C-alpha cells in the first residue's frame, strides 16, 4: 500500500486552525501536531495525546492503521451499515468505487471525516479544509418529503435502495456510532418541525438551527425502540443525570427520535468528546472492540496519576457507579465502551450526558446483563464452587472505585427509588409489543430483588 497523507483541523477556539498532519503506511500511523498548535493550549487529537506533552513529536499508532480517535470518524462496516451505505452512495456519485478494506475506509474518512461528534476534523489537504470551513452559504432547511422519506425507509429495511435523495439534500453526512440507523442533521432551534439540513459549522447564518442526532426505528427487529429510548432518557433525567433534550417524531412513516447534540456550544462551537473505547484503545493492546476490558478498567484510567483525564476524579467514579446501577435496573445491557464517553478537556473534562441508554434487554437478541464485566460477576468466589452474585459484584465494583460502604448503599437506594415506578412506565408504552414489555418487567423485578436490602 502506498503511504497516505491527510491533515487534521479543528474550529475549537473560535476559528478554524490546523491541528496537525497524518501519515499512514503499511505498518503504522503517525500524527504530528504543528508547532503553533502544540503551543496553543487547545485540546488535541485525543485526551491520551495532549499537545503539551507530545509537542511536535509524532504520535505513533502501530496496532492497526489509524489512531482510534480517527477511526471514530469512519462508519463501521457490517451487515447493517446504514451510514456507510449513504456515504458509499456519495462516493459512487463522484465516480469513486474503492475496494473494501482500508482503501474504502480511507476514502470515507476524507469524504466525511469532518463535522462529526467532537472537535476533530480530517481532510485530504489544507485546501480542502479551507474550502469546507469557508463555505459561507449553508444549505437551507428542507422538509423531509416523500422521496427522502421513502429512501430512508428503504435503507432502514436493508433493501438495495438508491441513497441519492438523501445525499442530494444533506450531502455526505458525518459519522455517529451505533448499530441503530442514525444521521447527524440540523433542525430549527425551536425544535422538531420535519425540516432538516446538514450539520452546522458555527456560522452566524446558522444561529437559528440546532444540531441533533436523528435516530430511526428498525421496526421489524426492534419494534417500539424509539418510545423505549425516550422512556429511558426520562428515567435518567428524573434520577438526576444530565440528559440532552429530545423530540419523538416520524420520518417517512418511521418512528424517529431527534436528540440534541451535547458536543456543541449555543454558538455552535465544537466541544471535545471522546468515547472510552477511543481513550482505552489508544494505549492498550488488549482493547480492540468496545466490549473488551471491564468497567473497573475505566475506574483505573480515571485514577491514573500520569494522565489526568477528568477534573473531578471522585465525581467521575461516582457517576460510573450510578450509571451501572441504572443500567442494571432499567435493563440496559448495552453499557459498553462506546456508550460511555468524556466531554470537554483539562479540568473541565467530565462524563458526557447520558446517551444511548435504551433498555435493549427487552429484545432477546440483546439479553445481556452488562456488556462489560464488573465486580467479578459470575466468576468463582472461592472454594466450594460458589459464584459471585449480582449484589456482591455491585459491592465489589463500588469498592474498586474507592466508594465507601455507606455511600454505596445510598447510591443503591437512590437507584431503587428512581425506578420504583418502572413497571408502570413499561406498561404505559404504546408501541412496545406486550411480550417485550413482559420480558423487560421480569428483568427489572429480578435485578431489583437482588439489589434491594
């Protein structure tokens, strides 16, 4: 493979500026900050690669071909690659058909690796970056009409659809992770009206717009999912967690959920965001997927004195413990490294607001207590063949985070109180089929029986 070259820019700090350069070969990826950016005091490519520590020395990543933070800008390949299908259609419209694998990933990175979640933007060269940032005429908001709605509905149904209608209206949309079909779009600042546009760039002409993640329900596989996620967001908000605003809506006859992006200021400037998968995979050879490692691994990274990741370490570990409790009690078995992340940088870095908290255990395909190990749950507890039960695993996890016994008990009691009406909330869901309701309620009651004193 011929060596590849790209540039990384950002518009954090009030104006577009070059962050550094990227070289990729058969054996490694090398990213280097520019001298000006290394001294800027601004957040760099990753929390793990702070500019003040690396200076202009190359940040070398040998395991794989791209640094994890840059891989996050590329929609993953897979049977249900909704975003990837849209972007590949955009490439075909340009007369490009790269072979699957790295060539395809690289083409997608250069096509749509900017404007995504967080503050990192990737381009083919400085000319392309300047052209993108200085386009001063944002596309107008357009109503999702029959053609676009039909295209989205067909894509969600995984038919061999032509994505030209979506690409024509929105352009090559940036990437946001997850298997559920999602698009990054802008809507009127007042809320959902059925009109969308490409994500904003912080232009004065875009102050009347709000960036959102638009999620589309796959009704055949996950019936009632939109209403289920909205309920989970409400449960977390009532429990005291920071939660973004959301609007239930319909797109092309599909139930949908528009969730406000938390990685943008009111003025449209990006805020750094990085998933825990990107953070841990940047420095650990055994973290290859979002399901590797453990929740304790996050706690140890928070405590690492050599690499400050958050401003309030105790608060961050408390948040992690509370998130696990709510995930267990609501039936969200999908609490993996991509569904937890950090927002901000320096002393202001903290856990991001709750996102993707859907109780996926309602669907038998995802009936897993927790996507990541914690507290030795299900492991031998010593002689005699006894296994670590749920309550004991929660206690062990809390101790590993340095949370004292009385505080652990308070958090458990608070989580139980916050979900006291959970069976009633489930019963009130209008679109979730009854057998899924019964499944989720039984799961909640079982977990509750283990955690209740």
